[in-house]
């Protein structure tokens, strides 16, 4: 047990040293610092990632907004993972899911980062998962949105950063609203304001997302 603890501290020290060495613009310094608290989980010394780790993972979405940024961040993660042989591939692959965060590239030493820019930035499953807690408010069964609902709404601006991402998220929100005829348009339109969040597209079944 003592040896495992020492090993974690050694890995953390190595990780922090690597952070200080990074000098890329998007890139490796910020990406590695976002993941430094995840080392115990990634190396198997913790069964679950900590909240500090998951906060770091969630920042990867915001710092890797454009296709070029995503590719650069992917390369940083890949090189870091490759330099740390004690990182477990299964733990790395499961990290975004464990943190309930969707990022646009896998955390792995085996990723082909050249193809990252071809991957869809926004997933409708991701958008719907952020809005699922809002259904009681949207259907008129709650007078005000819950904290869970507003927490999901507050995530929408972070996953929809570029114009393409906003358009994709808008389409997902529109299609979700259209698939649920009991959703009230006035409730949907008021949702961002009720949650004190500014979203760059309306939540409506009638919105033209191409604009």
C-alpha cells in the first residue's frame, strides 16, 4: 500500500514537471494541467475520478474548440499517455464517461489524432442528456426549473463554442423539442433566462438553426 501511494506521488510529480515544460499555445501545458488530478484514477490507484479530475476533463471541451485545437489537444494527451506506461487504457477510455463529460477525442496513447477534425463536435445524445432534467419544467409539471436542469443548461454554452457547434446543438435541441409534443413553447423559450444562463440559440421546435 505504501509503495502504491509513493508511486502516485511520483507520477504526480512527473506530470507536474511535464506541465511546466509545455509551451504550446493551446496545447500541452493547459491540456496536461487539466488532467493532472486524474493520474490516480488513470493509473488504477483510485476506483473513481475525483471532482477535481472531472473539472479538469470538462475544461478540455472549452480549450479545444476548433478542429485545429482539438487535434493539438489530442496529440498532447496521446504523447502524455505514451510517456506514462502505468496509465491503464481502460481507465483512460472510461474517464470522460465517468466524469459525465463528452470530449472530441479519446484519452489514449493509440489515438490517430489526424482524424479528429473529421469527427462530429456535438452529439445529440450529449445535448439531450443536458436537458433531460428540464422535462418537468418544459412540460409544465414544475413552476421553475430544478438545479439539475439549470446545471445542464449552463453546460450548453461550453459544448457549443464554434458556429458549427452552435448550429449542431441548435438542431439537436430543436429535434428533441419537436419529438416531445407536450413541451410548452413558452417554457422552452424562458428556460435560459430562468436558469440565468445565456445560450446562443433558442430552445424551440420552431427555430431555423441555419440562421
